[in-house]
C-alpha cells in the first residue's frame, strides 16, 4: 500500500514538473492542487483540466458546451461520427460530464509514454482540437436550425393572384 502512495506522489511531482515547464513558457504559474488537478486557460475561453489520479496516467479534459440533448438531438450523432477511431478528434474522445451536464473532450495517456515536450504538445493539441470541434459543432447546429426553420415555412401560395 505504501508503494502505491509513493507512486502517486511521484506521478504528481512529475506532472507538476511538466506543468511548471509550460508555465515558464506562458508566464503563468501552473501546479496541481491537493486533489491532483490543474486547470489551464486558453485564449478561446476553453479550459484544459489536467488530472492525475493514482493510476500512472494523466487525464486531460476540456468542457466544450452544455449537454442539452433535448434541444440538440443530432449532437450525439455528430460527436460519435467525429470520434470514430479518434480521426476527427486527434485521438481524444467525447464524453458527458454528468455532474455539470457538459459535453467534454477528454484524453488519457500513461505517464510512462510522456516526457516534458510530449506532455506540452498533448495539452496544446487537445486545446486546439477542442476549439476546432466546438466551432464545428456550433456551425453544424446553426445549419441544422436554419434548415429546420426553412422547412417550417409554408410555401408561398400564389393561387389568389389573377393573371
């Protein structure tokens, strides 16, 4: 049991080192809190939440938008199509945060597969993908609502005109 705790502390120390590296480059103080979580802001308004549980992995997640399936029934299908084999998501996956009712883009990586540079690249990649996907999903929703509105309009009836 003590060995698992040591590994957990080592995991957090390692990720804290990587976060400090990113922080030096961006001039922002970054560190895990006592729960093993750090949030990294992005110019787009999206935040990347870095989480280090005691399992030898790091989890990155970015909340994209509210999860309201009754208002946007096609959203789930769009997300599933985009995340097929990770092709449209850069290897990340979509999920729904049940506590906050948000659509989340998330990714898990074993710490043993990362180093300082690859961790920084992973954070940048998920944020860039999240921005792109949020924009794509918003555009698709806009187009779907425009199409639905055009279908609701009744065709113009010219029968009352005399020629």
